[in-house]
C-alpha cells in the first residue's frame, strides 16, 4: 500500500462507508464520497495497483477483464438513464490517490470548494 492511498486505507478496508453500486470479490464500484459531477462513480480493484500502467504491466488478466466488465456495466447503466457518460483515469502527477481507479461520470461539474490555507 502507498502513503497516499485512501482506497486501500479507507474504502476497501471499510473504515469509511460508501454507497456501493456493484461489488465482486476483486472489484468495488461506488458513488464517490466527494462527487465532482452530478453522477460520479468510482470503479477500483480491491488489490493495490498504483496506476493503469501498473495494472497493465501485471499478469492479472482475470482482474483486468473483471474491472473492464464492471466499468462497462456501470457505464451502460448511466448511459441508459442519462444518455451518456465519461470514463477516465489519471496517472503520474495528475493522480490524486495512488491506487488505480476509474471515474465514470455524467452531468454538470460540481465546483470544488477552495482549499483553506494552512496556518
């Protein structure tokens, strides 16, 4: 586990409650705890991979297929209700949590509150 991995530390360990959309033995899909869009669902493997690059370099083809399947199922559900959605992930310095995850979202972006300066 990495120092900046709220998924392993809080979500997958169930330290913080989340609204589950779909859960398998290896993958968790849930409503984002701080959504940035009207609909914002996160799909993540329960096993730690830092990024898409790490997951792609792994030999865990079964997990990759399951992750894609759950992501597609979530996307299809949003598409049928809303007409479409965006599926994205980040790597490197653009990645806020160092645990691979897919954001699936639709609708207006919710403005983020500015961060308070550290005193």
